[in-house]
């Protein structure tokens, strides 16, 4: 429903979500987060949408930014940002059971219970299970791409004081996908094989919001995310941990300064096969960043200027800066005119730097194998 945003489904469990026409299977230019937790995958530069399944009833809102968002969000927010924000547990009290079934869709079930622990603590516990039917081709034949996932989790919200709110969120999931993929080796001809993939993972997240006064607030966020995915010729266990701090300060009703910083580290150990291998197999990156943004209403309710920059150092890609300046003019209640100049960065993925990929040319006799080799020295885009 968002103008300029394209959502397409390629198979039963593969989606393409992109902004402004920059659409592709690996959408490396769209940053996606859930409650501030990064779900953008640094292996290939995209999102495993088949493991992002927050209960729809628990979603507060979805923020969509079209265009560069690097100043606040950092690298890889090139063509847009999608931030999914879930509800406070105080808004999901009581019991809920939801089920659905659809032709050419699948089956789903969700169970949730929300309660209170005194006057200041609320919580919710939930579990979901989904099975999506395989897609079919033009002849009505099963494409062998069904998908299933089960997950469970909980959230706690504690109003520790009049000025302090603490949130804890945790979740785990396990699922499987099916695909028909070409499989080959040096001693056997290529063949189209039906395979099953395993995916599992989880996260823990903590957040502390503090209000000094009506003009000054801080937000401290920390989380760790674990993922594991295994399919034919590919296995990746990845751990991501992140700590972020943000301070908002309003000088007047028309001038606001936002600044902060973050440290993110990600580590993965890839599995080497004849088809895919990584050099080195163990990958670890650490990103240090800080940002500053100034927002001023030059003419109240008419002309607004936003300017700032993000500064990042990536252990693999080096130092980058991402400045921007935006102006919004509102001549009347029915019209807005805006302009922006931005510098935004997409960092190289692990695959672009370290992957060696073997592909068979099946039309040749005997089969010819092509090798694509990553460049460890590739620079940010």
C-alpha cells in the first residue's frame, strides 16, 4: 500500500521487497529491522523473509522510508528502510487464539496470552505455527517449495519509574523449506534434486528509555541474534550482537538535536563444499558508528530543514561517512514539497569478498564448470 514500494513473491517462501524500482532477488539496498533489531543479512545483502514472521496481531506499525536513510540508520539504507515495530505488552492483554486456512495459501495458528505482574509490569507469551502450501507452475505441477515455521517468545514491559521504561523481548524459531535445486559434483552429471532446508534461530533484546525532562530523552538498545541455516551446498551459523545509544534534545519547540553511537559485531563460520567455499571460512566484522542530526523549523509549520551525518568504521570495508540535508516546504495543508541531497553507502557482503562459487554449464558435453571468485579488496558502493 506504500507508493513506490514493490513487493513480489518468487516462490512459496521467497519474497522480493524493494523501493523505487531497484528490485532483485538479493535486494542489497533495503535495510530491514524489527524493533530496531537488524534482520538484514550480511552474507548476501538481503533478508531471509521466510524467518521474519512476527504475529500480525502484535504489530503496532510499520515504518517505511523511501530513499536514503544512512544518517540515522547507517550503511545499506540506500533505497529505503523498513522498521517493523511491535506493540507494548500492555496493549495485548488477555487470551487470543487465531487460525486460518486458505486455498493455495496454507494453514496457520497463533496463541497468545498477556497479563500483569503488579501495577508496573506487563507481559505477553505467544506461539505460532505456519505451513504454507507449495506454489504450482503454469501446468499445475507442484514446484516443491513448501515452507513451515514454528516460533515462540515473550515480551516484558516494566515502567520502573515515571521517567524510566524497560523492555525485554526474546524469541526462538524453527522451520523448514523445500526447493528443487541443481546439484552437481566433479564425478556426477548435474541433476535437479528436491531438497529440504533447515532454519532455526532466536534473539534476546533489551531496551531502556529514560526521560530527563520534557526536552531531553535517551534510548539504550542491546540485542544478540543467532541464526542457523542449512541446505544443499550451503550452511551458515551466524551470530550478531549490537549495542546502540541515542539522545534527543530539544533546544526550543522548533530545534532538536539527535546524536548517538553504536557497536555491532557479527561472526559466522561457513561450510565449504564443491559448489560453494569461503576463504577464509570464519568471518567476523565489527562496525563502530556515531551520528549527529539537527532538525529546525525555520518557518513554523511551513519550512523545515534537517541536516546531519553518520560516521562508521567497518573492520572489512574501512571508514565511511554518510551526510545528508533535507528540506520540506508546506505551502498549505494539502501540499508538501521536499528535496534532499544524501551520500549513502552499501558495504560489501561476505559473498562479494570471500565466496568462490562453482556453477555447471549443463549444455556443454562434457559439463563445463565456471568459477566465480570474490574480491577481498572490494570497496563500499
